[in-house]
């Protein structure tokens, strides 16, 4: 299977698309926000803003949304997300 950068390059070239990101979604339960959807965005571009993480409550309060600090490291993007915003 091709890596993210190679797939994005093919889509940009053949699909005439720009500003593409690979999106991976996870679902889970948070102790106070209930069901939560976590979306990880991967721009495929090595550098400062490659990964970004957003989490949102799906059933208790749709206004409970977290945004992280985009990073070149997926681990840093996850760890520095403002998870406390899910608490309300």
C-alpha cells in the first residue's frame, strides 16, 4: 500500500485536487462527554503542521469540541489536544 504522501500526490496530480488531508476517525466514550468522535488529519507534508486532532461529543453536548495544536508529530498533536474541553 502507498503511504499517505504518495496517495495525496497521486490525487493532486490525477484528480486536480489541492489541500488534501487523510482523515482517520475513532469513536469512544468519555467519562463526562459521553460518545466522542476523534478525527485525526494528516496533510502528508513533513513539517510543522502535518497532523491535527479534533474531538467532539456526539450525544451529550455537541458544543463540547476540542482542538489541538497542529504538529509534525502525531503523538504531540494528540497529547497537546485540549482534552479538558470535553469536560464542559
